[in-house]
């Protein structure tokens, strides 16, 4: 099992970082500054939350559409997905889990267990997309999330990544990304999204 230089297991270090992340988020929330604390490579990365109306509308629309067309799934907004064995945690805008996986209960109140997640969605915030298109693209693949969807209200695009692969050493989604535009019917696994009502950011 991988160990850090102090001799602790990766999962042991991760548990300590998880406690610190939760505490930091609680303090920030009490000060009126909501943040999300993600964990990777033995570090906590803190980012501000941008609760814009447009972004919130897209997140809600995704969750509602998927839940309405398939009562066998659970959808969660602003939910963490983690893999303790890898010492990793990311916060997704929308997570989709099969009811069976949810009820199996491997996850906890802090995060959904990555191997149980069917789809992770990120809705790009107004400041930019570097984390969604680079960091999270790599980390979701590494954790084995089968499908990762990036929704970008800046230019009205949707990119669907699938086929997580770590065989080459660098985590990636091996399948050719499918790029769509707002207004398209987008296939996401066995589900579809009607995106004609997705709003774009106002410039």
C-alpha cells in the first residue's frame, strides 16, 4: 500500500486532510465566504464558490432532467466524490449514482465513493475553465468515474468525456470527446439531456 514519507498510508493521510477540509469549509461558511476544499497529492486546494443565477439554473436543470427521466438514479448537486485509496477528493456540480450503488452505502455524508458514481458534471464558473478542463479531467479519470461532462455557459458548449484509462501512466479519458452545443439533445450514458433551455452567461 502506498505510504508517504512519514510512513503513514495514503488513506491515513487522506482521512486527516478530510477532517481539516471539513473544518475549513465550516469556518469559511460561518464568515459568509462559501468555499470548496478538494484534496489531491497530499494537499488541500481551496476555491471560492460562484453561486450565479445562470450557473445555478443549469445545475438544477441537469439534476431535475436526469431524475425525472430515470427514477432508478439519484442526482446530487455540489457533492464531493472521493477515492480514499488514492487520497483524492473533488467537488462536482452534479453527481449521478445508480440507486443500487447509493443504497449499498459505501459512501458517507462527506462524499460519494468514486467507483459508485455513474456521471460527474461540472458547470464552468464565470472566471474560467482551467480546473474543469485540466485538473478535474485528469482526476476524475484517475478515480475511475465513467463519464465526465463539462457544461460551459460562457460559449454554450457541452463536452462529454468517457472511457477512463490509466494504463499509460497519465490518467485520461480514452474515448474521443463528444462536443455539443446548447440546443442539442446530448446523450450521457443511457440518459439524455435537452439543452435548449440552458442559459448562457451575460457578457
